[in-house]
C-alpha cells in the first residue's frame, strides 16, 4: 500500500477518534447505538462507503476464530477491543445480520489491544484461552455484555471463566502464559499491517470500515448519507459470482 494511502487512513482514523471523543465529552450517546429489532431503513443515494477500498482482501489465518462456516461465500474480518462498548454495539449489529443472512457469511473475529489498556489486553488473552477449550463464543458474548455495561475490570477475567464452568486457577495461568502473549503480539502485528489503528474495525470484502457502523443507512455529522452495515454486506454479496452465492 502506498504512503499516500497510509496517510489517508491515519487521517480518517483520527477524525473518527475525535468525533467519538467529542460525543462522549458532550454527554451524548454514540450515534451508532444499536436498537434491537429496529426496521431496516435505506436512504436513496447513500454513499457506498465513507472510506475508499483497501485494494485487497484479508486472508484467513490457521488459528482464526470464526462465527459461521469457513466455506461461506463472504468472509468478514472484525477487529474488536474488549474494553470498548463500541465493539459491543458492532457485535450486536453483526449478530442480527448473521441471523438474517443464514449461511452466507463467515465472521472472523480478531482482537485489537489498545496500548496501555490492561482490560483490553486481558480481554484478548481471555478469548484466546477460552478458544483452547471450545468456549470462545460463550466467553466473547459474556465479555462483550460486560463491556457494554462498563463492568469489566483488570484481573477479573478468571471469574468469567468460572461462570462458564472452567477452572479459574488454570484459566488465570493461561492468561499469563508467554506463548499466548507472543501469539497476541503476532495478531497485533497483522493488524498494523492491515492499517488497523483502533477498534472496532471491519473489513467487508475489500472495504475497510472504521467504527461501529449502524445496521441501517444513516446521516453522519457532516450531513452525508452513508450506507449502513447491512447494505454494505448485501452489496458485497450481490457482487459475488453466481456460482458462489
């Protein structure tokens, strides 16, 4: 990827971060709040994406955690920060879209760790440890629910393992396992390679979307109509060759 594109993505990410910070300072709820069961709304002429295509599609790693089937026609990559309520919002939106799309989607979940944030790091490690004992989905649902309510605390992830019937002592040992830390660093190196600067970040085909994109089309703070996540995914599915749908 060219240096010009890298600079463009950096500026785009900074704008997203600034807008989010201003919303929080002003005491307003994020405009991306998910309302379960809201009707699907479209806006004629909505922009296909607020960011230009990345030019390439990400590849699956052998140890990626996937919701859905690997053989699904469309693979979506999601970077989540488990200390972030915005990642919880995006997860809720994706869950609804998955329920509506049947076996057409494979959602690849990858952690993103915010530098210096112990909750973010421990959450990522907790998901890795849970995946080792086939409890990835259950642990992810639990952590995201706690993140949404702001109840996560550093050093408290062993208790969530106990809630899922796992041995808390063994789980805590896994959280401090050097091998897991090395694996997490490799995931973060891949995120950096893909120009992921924060979470949530989602890749739908060759499109990179920063932030918790709402389910339906919406009007952003600049007055521009933007495609919602369902419209982005539907468009990508419609572009696939007929034999793969």
